[in-house]
């Protein structure tokens, strides 16, 4: 693929280094001369010292022939303008990094349509979502967000004591907008119909609104959402801590945030309705003891300092916190801590750079679809509906979908949900489906012809 990356900061550099190991033609545009020079010596790519919002620079980089354009600087305006110009010059797909505050306002103004951008993301929010998965579903085998965060995927094992064991999906009558997309039974991969019977030991992949899924977990044998609140302590009230608290606010969590800056504490108090803000220093062992950190379910370190994050987790673990999670900005350090952290009492480490890389890698393909996630029971793929498709203007019910294909998400503009039979499909919509290799081509053919 021809890939252009604007910005050689921590996200752009990490992604460029990862992509340069593969057979891609990469151009990196960096405004700071010193950073551009350092990047040239580290990455197998063409590095331009210039303005990513300059038409001349974008033409020099090859934007008209670009398959994937990624604006990854830390400046919202620069990224939005660069993506918009690149798309106008002919770039096939544009990806824009924004501050999480701007992404939170997307429901007020459709940035993607107005700037002609294919995908908008925030590295802070991606990292916060990764951390929140451990809190919301510590016992799930896998938890993922799809369709721009509106729909969640959870993998759960059907237990012998489960209400669902021995029943068909039709008989279980899951609520609207909740769907089982795949079943792994031993080595057998099943994309189920409504008449499929669940058996003890089945690994079920469920899709839907996160809260609705949580309410259904008890039927499969896992405790549902009626437990006591999960006690969460977040160290750091910056953007990572705020995004994490906001993500957990709607869940059954009792959140406390440790922040040493009084001004940030005041701002957090105004912005978070269901969190307790403590003007305290979590690096102080005495303050941790005073706040009874040993009684918390999750201690999550989310500051900009990797050293402080790790050390406070060690202290919290020593004091008796059940689970400790940490933000680690260096991806290689995060991987090492995740691998060996159990020896130190750290459940997992999340790197914003790696979270962003994993999220963006699904766009690095020359195919007309993206593999969102590869599961043992099949592939979760995303594809857009072309104007010439035979499904345009039809309801989901009216389309004869290939057997072995289950629609799990329908993205229309900024609205996404698990599709109902009466939803109308329009050109430009994005459909997510669980498929097996045999029916994937049939499904994609429906969306393009």
C-alpha cells in the first residue's frame, strides 16, 4: 500500500516503525526539522520535512496516489485540514487523530462528513477503553468495541448451570439489538441460525449495546450486572484519567480519582457527576493508606509518568488492592509488564501507542473490507455498501444473506447499532458481519454489486 503519515510524534513514529517492517511504500511528513532528521535514520521510509497541511507538500508526498492517509500530529486543526486536503487530492482513505474532547463532541457535529474523513480516533480514549475492559468484564475471554465504540463484542463460555444450556437462540429471546454472532464448539466453528442449540462449554461471541450485553451474561452462567459496585481508584486526573472515569461512569463502578493539582481537581468535579475527586498524591504511601487503597477492587495508574504509574501500582498491590492496571507509554515496556507483571501484582499494562497501532492496522489492507477481529469461530469483517449494491434501499429482512453470515452491526453516519429486521440499508453505510471463509465472498459481493 501507498501510505502517508503526517506527524512523527509518539503515535506516528510507532506506527511508521511497525509498518516499515512490511512491504509498504511509506512517506512520513514531519514539520520539525530535527525530528524529521532523527526519523530518517530510524525508519525505512521517505521522510519529508514540511507542513502536512500544505498542498505542495502533500503533492510531493504523493497524496493523489495514496491508499491510506494518516494525520497523527497532536494538533486537531492540522490533522483535520491535512485529511480534508488529502481527500480532495485523491487519497482513498483518510484517518484523523483528534483530542478526546473533540471526539466527545462528534454527536453535535459530524466531523467525518464535513471534512470528508473516513475515520476519527483519539489515542487517549483508545487507551482508556482498553483499561476499562478489564474493569467491566474481568472474567470475559475477550472484550472489544466495534462500530466506533457503539457496540461491544464479548466472548463468554456457556456453563453447565447456565439457563441457556440446551436451549435454541430463538427460545432464549435475547433483547432487541443483542445478537450471538458465532459459537466455537470444540474445534467446530459455527455461525448460528436462530435454531442453533447452545451446549455447555460453547464459546459464545455476543454483540450489542454494552449495558444490554452485561444484563444477559447471567443467562449464560456468568454473574450479570446485579453485583455490588466495583470499587475503582484512578491515579491521575489528566486526559487519560478523565476519559477512563467517564467510560466507567455509566457502569456499576464507584470511582475515586487521585489528583495532586487543585485546578484539575476543580475541573474534574464540574465534569464528572459520579466520581469522587481527591486532591491527594498517590505516590505517597501514607496517603494511599489513609484512603484505604487495600480495600479497592481496581487501582489504575493513568498519569504521563511511566515510573510513577508502575511504582504506585506496586505500592497499591502491597497494601492489598485486588487488581492493579497501569498506563505505560512505551509499547515495549507495556508488553514486558503485561507478560511478567503478575509477579509484581500488575494485572496488565496498556500503551496508548500500541492501542492506536492495533486500532489502525485494520485499515492497512488493499481489500475492499477490513478484518476487525480474527476469532477462533470466524472472522468479524467490516465493509461499506456501494451505490450500485443490490441491497441499497432494502430492509435487512428483505435481503437474502448468505447462510453462515450474521450481521452484527450497522453503521449509518455516526449512528451504529446491532441491526433489526426493519432497518433500511443505504449507500455508504458500513456493515459488520461474522463470516466464515466460505461465505465471505458472497457477503462482500452483495455489498458491491
